[in-house]
């Protein structure tokens, strides 16, 4: 069996103050796991319909692929980041986990790391990158110790699909065809589609669309490019289709999202 990659793709993060504007009742599905360290205040996140409190002096792991809504009546300040293991099999195991909370004191030795989250996303120095990986893998090791191991059949499926995930994670903006994806794992398009959906709960198209939409949201929050330019950069030839797809996922059009003052957010 191929050795598991210990690399992590740390996508976005920083320090954020949540207000009622952050709240959203539109269920959000993401392929990224979330790691929060609450500073002060209180908010909440409903995961699979169950409301979980978010408070200061607590550390949280929020698994990917679970529908979530966000709640905040006053303010909640939090260090946060979104990440995903490079290994599809480890990613899938973490997706099976539930919301996890620890007292901040449990991870006090990493305080110097999480308080530097904003610095990391400005300049990804090797020193800070190593610290970030050490923090995350310490938490993930504890989580994976209780996560169910995949069956032999599931393990073989993830191993088979690995090249397709690696290809999609770099080529999603050009929306490769099903035939191209299937070719990376030497399967027919029909068999690849069936295996991928059985393993992930979503089609290859849905998987890549979420990747494109997450990139679009970051671009809308962090820059001044036009909606048309962002649509093109994320692989959408038609900006009207892009806007419709964005609103379907996030409950707001791209322009409404930008005008709300949105920036990269937990």
C-alpha cells in the first residue's frame, strides 16, 4: 500500500471577530476541516442540525462535509484556519468524526503558534509552517486514535482513487471531463463515477464545484477583481451561471456577498 502523506494543505485562516453579520441559516457544505481557538465572546454552529456553542478559551475541531449553519448574536473573537490532509484516506476518516472541543489549556504549549495564524497567511515561513503542522497533527493524532479504520475494501478504494484526488485538487479550475478523471485511475468513466460517489457521497463534478466555489469566495472577500474575472479564474465561462451556482451554495449572489463587507472568514 502507498505510504500515507503526512502533508497538510492549510488553505486560509487568521484572526476574526464574528458579529451577527457572520451568521447564516443557509446550510454550508465544505471539503475543508476547521480548527478554531476561541479568544472571547460566544457564537454557535449547528452541525448536522445540532447546535454547538463556540466560546472563548476553548479549542474546536469541526469536520468537513457536515452541513453547518452559523449563529452569533453579539461578538465572538477567534483564531481560525481551514485545512485538508493531502491523504484522501486520512481526510475521509476525519470527515467521519464529530465536532470536538477541548479546553484551551490542553493545547497551551502551542499558544505561540495559534496567535501567529495571521502572520502565517501573510508570509508562510518554514519555521511557522512547521509549527502549524505540529499543532494540527497533535490534534489530529488524538482524533484519529478514535476514528474508525476503513475496511480493507474501503482502503483499496481510497488507494485506487488517490491519483484522481491529486489531479482534481490541482486542475479543478478547468473542470476536467469525467473521462480525463477516470483515465488517471485506469477505470471506465461509469465505474469511476460510481466508486467516487460511493466513497465520498458526492459526484466528481460536485466535488470540483465546491473547490471552485471556495476559491471564488476567497477571491471575492480578499480582492477587487470583477465577478466576471473571478468566474473565469474559477473555471466558469458564463458569469451568470457562476452567480447562480454561488447563490445556490451560499444563499447570496457574489455581489451581495462582496457588498456585505465579507472577508476571509471562519
